[in-house]
C-alpha cells in the first residue's frame, strides 16, 4: 500500500522535508499544502519556494496544493501521514482541523505555546486527544536537508505506528530517522535549545571566546535536563539528537536563526530590529518566556534562560546578561 504524505505549511523546514521525502524510492505520494493560493500557484509554475529556499528546486513528483484543511482531512486514510509544518502559534488550530483523521500526525515545531506554556503534545491532548500523533525533531537545518546533505532526526511518539510511519516516510541514504518513545524529552530539548542558542549568539557577539561558549552550552544542557526531568522526561534523551545534538547545532551553526538573534542583540540592535532582519521565525524569541514560566512553576533553576528573558524584555542590556551569569555564587557541578 502506498503512503501519502501531506505537509501542512510551506516554510523552510516543511518545504525541505517535503523535498527530502519526494526524493526517496518507494510507493509514496507527497503533497505540500500552501495556505496562500497565489503563493501556491507561483510555486507550481516556478517549481521553487522563492521566499524560503530559492536555490533548491521542487521535485516534479511533489504536488503543491491549497484550499481549506477540511478538504485534506476529509479524504484521509489510515495509511496517510500528515506533517504539521507550521510555527508553534499555528499548531493548535491545525490539530483541531485534523482531530478526526485516522492517519498518523506529526509536528515539526519546537517550543512551548505562548499563553498556556504547553508543549506540543499537551496542546494535542487538549484539542485532538484521539489523534495518533508525535513529533519529528533533531539537529537539522532546512537548507542542508533540502540539498540532500546527511542528517539524523528523531521520531518521537507514544504510538509505535506513528514512529513507524515517520521512519518509513523519511529514512533514506541521506536522512536517518531514530525512533524514541520519550516525546516529553524530545520536545523539551527542541524548545529549550532555541533559548540557549540566543544566549550563545550573545556570547559570541560579545567576543567572549570559545571557553565561554563551551561553558554556556554545557551548563545550558544541564538546565534543559533539569526542566525535562521535572516534566517526566528520561535523562538519556538529552544526551541524544534532540538534546545535545540539536543544542550544539543551533548554538554554533551559522544557519541558526536563534543564534543570529543573539549576535544581533550583541551588536546593539533592538529585539524588533533583530527579528525583522531575519525574515523567518526564530522560535526561541517566542518560547523563552513560556519556558521560564514553566520552570518557575516547577521550581526549576534556569539562570541562562532567565537572563535571556530579561534581555528580550529589555530589562537588561547584553553586557549585563553576561555579568548576571558570571556573578553567580560558587556551587557544585550537578544537573
């Protein structure tokens, strides 16, 4: 039986994975759902996503579609796979539209929902509790995946059928997909690493050196692990692709939007100026406060995250954020 994969959201990451899935051998049909009809028509005629991946052509087998989400859901079958490629802000509405499908559903967004502070799987439990759902995460830049460069991802779900569907959809010569039952740990890693990447970009923008960067990443991993354990995650998840792997990539890679925000803030730009210059969503900007709030509610100490939030809120300047962290009292090295 052939697998039909539908991507909802034509940003950089959704488009990149749609391209990657379209390249693989096997019986599959890949659709990329575009919200704007005019953009969909342009993509069909030019065979490129000009806004997000202008140098990477869409495979001819990739079908670009538009229209209401209900039209996609109505024709869904059990062997289908829906991949939600919207930002965190669009997840709730999209999952609500898919609430009745018999298919596997996975999301790509990384963060905590603004206002509620919920992780993606918690949002799903509220709006579509009967979905067979999970997350696809891990260290990955859209441009490299779309170009066919090697990468590894994590398919996280409590449902074996969802994990199997994601492996079948994406595992191939250039993209390796590992299955993991610990969706809490995978989602915490994906959310917190964006916040820590802002801090690391700030560190590099202030020319504090490689020693400082290494210390920041290491202690950031400890913060991430503390929050994850408090939420019920497994410690070993944070030593894997969605924890340490994604943190190192996002904190040090030149293609990282969250790291770029930190670099721009270090140069003296305001937060609105930094965000506007990106042209893309930097999830860490929007999830930092909710990560911090969730940590506070659980009594989890996250000093790096707290400093990033204070910086984003305009309560401190870039240099003050560093002083705030370095001025902490001595303590033992523990998670």
